[in-house]
C-alpha cells in the first residue's frame, strides 16, 4: 500500500471513530460559494483574500458571510507562513429566536507544509485562531459583549491531476476549541471534502465539491451538514 492510500485509510478510520461517538445527530443541508484570490508581490511575499457566502437549508436561508484577507511569506519551496484576519457575520436566519446577526472577528496564524509523491501533492496546514465572538444579551435583541477564545485547525490536503485540465481535490480538516488560555482542548468539528476542479484560466480554476460537516454542539448532540461548495480561484500574477 502506497503512502497516499495509507493516509486516506487513516482519515477514514479517524472519522468513523468520531461518528460512532455521536449519540444524537441533526441534519441540515448547506450550499457555499468561495472566491479565492492571490497576488504575488515577489518571490517571497504574496497577499490574498477569501470571500465566502454560505446558505443553509440548501438555498433557503442565509447562513454566513466571511471576508478573510491574509499575507503569505514563502520560507522555502515547501514551507509557507501566513497571518490573516477574518470577519464573520452569522445571519439571524439560523436562529429563529432572534433577528440580530452575530459578528465575529479573529486574527490567525498558520504554517503550511508541502510535499509530493509522483503527481500526488500533499499539504499540511496548521492554523491557530484568536476569536472575538459577539454574544447576545439576555433577551436576544442586541450584541452584549465579545467573548474571547482560541481555536486550532489542522487540514490535510491531497491533489492529483486528471489530464491537463482537470484535478481531484480531497481534504480532511479537524477543528479543536482551545479555550481562553489554551487550557481547554475539545473537539469542535470535522470537515471532509471531495471536489473536482478544472483549470479555466492561466492562473485560476473552478471547483465543485461536497463537504461533509460533522459539528459538535454538546457531548450528546452532533450536527451533520451535507454541503455543496462552488469554488472560484484566480491568482493575479
């Protein structure tokens, strides 16, 4: 068994372990759009931005808006360091008890490690987020304060070309709540993604993928969110 197959098997076993622990699940389907851009300043530095628009109950209700600018520094051909900021707006459509949207601001750092085996490309992304999340007042009519917490994320990504134009994109991402002082490690969610991409520009592509979201609400309740995602990536070189 080659290295790629071993990693995929390991991910499947990990996910099955998480799924087996859930005592109750609630399902809701989502539809997401992602626009991803990069601009290379020179050989070492680049900047970029992510724009996310997310719907829930498939296309019926607004779920979330995300703006995520960032700066990359290429340490060498296999290691990239990144720092960024995220603005998230969680729409009240997802909370029938309130008409107030919930904002979040977070600052984050990450390191991405890359390597390849033949045509199969791997990347390991380690991210730490410092989150300032808006919270409701007692009667859910306004934002009362911002709560500070930390969160860690690890994503393993595999990409393999299919001919000259197409490619397969697979990733699994584990999320962990880390508490206010990095003293409360707790499983938050898992994303498993499978997508098919096509190169349509010299420096860009379009992908259509499926995201299986598995989200912890509490020890007895987990949410399953089958999600369709359309991604457009364009790099300004």
